C-alpha cells in the first residue's frame, strides 16, 4: 500500500492523504509547488520517498497607454 501526502497540507485533489500508486496533477499552478511524500509498506518492509516540485512562474506584463485629448 502507498500513501501520498503533500508537506502535511492538502493534496491538489483536496485530500489530506491518498492511498494510490500514482498522483496526477492536471492543472499546475504555484500552489502545487512543494514537497510530495510517498510512504509504501507491505509484508517485506517500509519505504519512504519524497520529491520536490519547484515552479518558476513567468508573468507577461502588458502596458497600456491611455491618451487624453483636450480641446484648446
């Protein structure tokens, strides 16, 4: 059995932990960055692994110029 968790917080699905072999994140944004932990145990033993997801958020700045026309 494998148990997935996210830094002690909620997974993207809204669950605290999830018993599953995989974790799929469909829509990634800055809130999904962090450390994910997988704990597996069976009759042979226990294993823990973790992976850090780092996101670089790129922003495109759009400048709009407005003009005010005055009648003289």
